[in-house]
């Protein structure tokens, strides 16, 4: 997806010696975007709904970090449950079985909106209208939080845009930001750095872009949370 592409491009630009494996549903689409395999960037087919946990584990085996950046695009009512919950759970379990030490999950602002008093927030109502996507993302977050085999970072961005960044990133702890937007390019950079920065370990981080935010490095941003 678009956000996953930005994560990959940030890793390529910032960590040229890093070996990146992109697990994708469509090889042809991925090839059209990424191109042929190189020594540092390769593509493998993976469907988190249909594939077995063993297959997913075989893909992530040997990785230093796994980034979960997928989201439901299935219009059926069960799509969010199948992808955002069961698919995420499958990859978490696969990473644990494969001995992956770090898991970075791209979630969403307002996943815990009900408990945070945001029941009537228009964004909460809108997003949850699509098969309860925020509720199922929250259940996946809880599953990740409860396991102790891996370090983790949950990144909750605001509304995603394809615009070039025009404002700094505002970092917030969980359930402190309830609206706003951010470019996918900025999200990709934050997620990429979460793979490597110890300051990001075992945290839920909310991010939006706003002119009022202080200009920080990703390391400084994670330290604020």
C-alpha cells in the first residue's frame, strides 16, 4: 500500500546497507513500483488472510524487525476483522515463532476512541463504520502489548495524505491526539526509524503534522512519549 511504500523508500534512503524484504499480495504491482530484486531489496508474495502462519514465519525468519503496514481494502463487513485483526495476529505470532526481536505496527489515531471518551468524534464514527476497523485495530494492539517475546512500537498516525510535508511532526502518547492529518512520507520516516531506535521500544506513539509542533528528530520525538 501507499504507506508501506513510504516505509520502504525511507529505509532505502536512510539505511542503504539494510536488507529489506517486502511481503506483498501482488507481485506484479510491487514490481511496477519497486522494480526487480536487488542485493538489498527483494519482494516475496504473501497474503496475511489466506497464507498459513508457517508460511508467514518463513518469510520473516532472520529479520531484525517486522513492519506491519497493511490495512483492509475489502468492502465486506468482515474485512477489518480478517485483515486488521486476524491478519495482524497471524504476523505477530509468526514473528514470535521465527524469533524476530522487534515488531512495528502502523495503526490509527482513535483506535481506543471509545475508552478515551471520543465516541462522538466524527472521525471515530466514520472509520468505525467500515466494519469496526478501529475496534479491530485496537484488539490487535492489545494482543501485541500483552506478548513479551518481542519489543514493539505502535505508530498511530492521523489522517493520511499524499501531500509533501509542510509542518513538523507532533508526537503524543497514546490517547492524547484526537484529530489532525499527516503525510505518508512523514509516517514512513517515523516507522522506519522505529525499527532501530531503542527510544521507540514498547510504546504507542500518536503522530500528526501541525505548524505548532517543535521540529524534532525521530529519536527526540520518541523520547518525548
